[in-house]
C-alpha cells in the first residue's frame, strides 16, 4: 500500500494530470491490475498539509478522512481541484506530541523535506 505525502493546493490536487508518476486507482476498481500493476497493491492514504485522505472502498474516489488542527473543511475544498467524497463526520487529527515532533525533526526528516 502506498501513502502519498504532499502539499495541499489546487495546483497539485487537480482533476486531470498531464503526467502520472504514482498511479492511484486510475479509472476505478480493477484498473490497476488491467494496467499491469501487481494485484493487491493500491494507494492507502494521502497525507497533505491540510488533511488526511483515504479512498472510498467502492468508488475508489479520494475521501476526506480528517483535518489537521486549525484547518476547516472549506479550506480543504477550496484547495482541491476536484470533488472529494465527504463522510458524514470528518475527524480531527491530534497535534503531534513534543517527542513526535523531535523524532520528525531530528531523526525522520532532519533536512526538513516534508516538515
């Protein structure tokens, strides 16, 4: 399973791409396998600077799962160039603890590529 990490803006979350480097569900269920990708592989989550998204189990469309602290659903919608699946209840992500921040900054991403 793949987890994508990226900035969240309408320039990156587009309705149609010109070039594909990391295939998601392509045109829907079964399309990955039809394109020759290994069975059982799939995208699992997208962690953006605004929220956490996953994929609807039947439609394979990207679904808003939870928001980072201080972010609103309206901000996510305005920064997304396509319609996200909206759950009945959108969760809230807990802010990282001091130790989690230390690990991220000093050991996982000391070059600050992602954070």
